[in-house]
């Protein structure tokens, strides 16, 4: 194919985002396609075959659009855009509308979905009373749930944000923790507090906690409650038992919404077959008002190494999974 050049005009902010620190972003684009990307001013020049130029142009335009929406562009955004371009060959197919869901602006800039799966997840959160976000670490399922809940709280669409998770250690016993309930629970909820601090700011989070607008509690403390006009986040749900999952799901009250997040491949229960998340995903699939978003390794938006680690573990698990694990545990339990 003949190699030609075309110029794509960009404003200064978009150009800086596309080029990246020390030209790292354009280097990733050049490595992905056989193109040369130069920034003579006012935009970028893309040199390569027509097909490679079209792919590179799509990636650059995606990054420019995100920058225009106020997002801070990172290498993770570039890798995500490259992956999306590879799976969406036609212009406009599966495009992500950064402002489709009104999310707050975090300390690192505007918050917006970075993958098609994330965009679909946010759409589910806006439409359904109960949403499951399931998949490997680094896919943004907990962060986006916290961002969406914070946006509802800020707009007064819910009265409070309730965060809960099972108090199960990841393979090691930490013993008794000192302090009041918040001090005991907070270590387990560190990822969500980090997300909320980034989204709302530590002072606003502290003020809302003091007013009871943001509440955190172990799942055991949910029994007997009715959570009305609240947005509930059930995190690390793979470590709930079946009884705990049924109990927490039935806490939904009038005007409430719930999101359940977890990774079925990281169950820390003594009996993994008792995972409430696995059970709920099977029996609630197709129930009216329930949505399930499954994230894959390609949706990882952390460091590139995280995606490679997830893929390696998935491949190893598929290779060594015992045949008994592929059976339905309930059929064995019932003697079927």
C-alpha cells in the first residue's frame, strides 16, 4: 500500500494530550500501527498506509475527544483506545460518549468511561435498580460505581450513599482491629474511600460521613434494615455467602438502587462454592430490573502489566481447572 500523509487539526490541549509526556502517547500509537506521527503545530501529521492512518486517526480523535471533555489522558487511555480501534473497525461503531452519564469532575479531571464495557456499565447503573459489575481487578467497576453514586448524592437524587462489603481477609488473619465501627471497617473499604476522596475530595467526604450522607458498614450490620432513597455499593461480593447475598439484596427500599461488584476468580471463602455472587449471577440473570456487566482482561485500565497478569492467571486457571469445578454445585448438593 502507498504511504501518504494526512493532517489532523487539534487544539493545544488536545495536542498535548495526544502527544503525551516525552511523546510517549504517540510512540504507543506508532508502535501499534506502521505510522509516523509528527506534531508540527496546530495538530498532527500521520504518515502511513490508508488503513493504518485510519486506525491511528481514530485513536487520536478518541483521545482528543476525551481531552476536550476535561479528562486527563494517561497511557492507560491510549492502550484502551488502541484496543477499541482494533475491535471496532468501522468509524463510529461502538463509540463512547464521554458525557452520556453526568459524572463529577475528580481531582484528576473529568471522569468518563474509557472502554465500551465501562460505558455500558454506566448505562446499566442509570437504568436498572440492581446492577452487577463483575470482572478482574483494574477494570474500574468499583471506581465507576462510587463515581456514579457520588453524582446521585450531589444532585440530591438519593439521600445517602451506603457502602458495604463482607469482612473477609484475603488469605490471612488480621485479628481484632481496634477502634469504633468506622475504624474497624475502613481498612476493608480502602479502595472505595480512595475513589470517593478523589471524586468528592477528603473534606467533602468527611463532612458527608459526619452528616450520615455516606455510611459504611459490614454486611452483617445490614440485616433487618430497609434502605430507602439510597445508592448502595456492595463491594468484594465474591466473598459473601449465599445467605448474606440474599439478605443484602433484599434491603432495597423505595427509591433505592444497588450495585454489586466482585471478581468470582478471587474468592477467599473457606468454601468457594458458597459464594453468594456466583449464585446470584446464575439465578438473577434475566430478572426484570437486574443488569449484569461482565468485564474482561481487555477492559483493564490500570498499568498494562495488570492486563497481562490477569490474562496469564485466566489461562492457567482454564488449563488446570478440575472437571468437578465445571459442574453445577447445586445439582450435586440436591443429588440431581
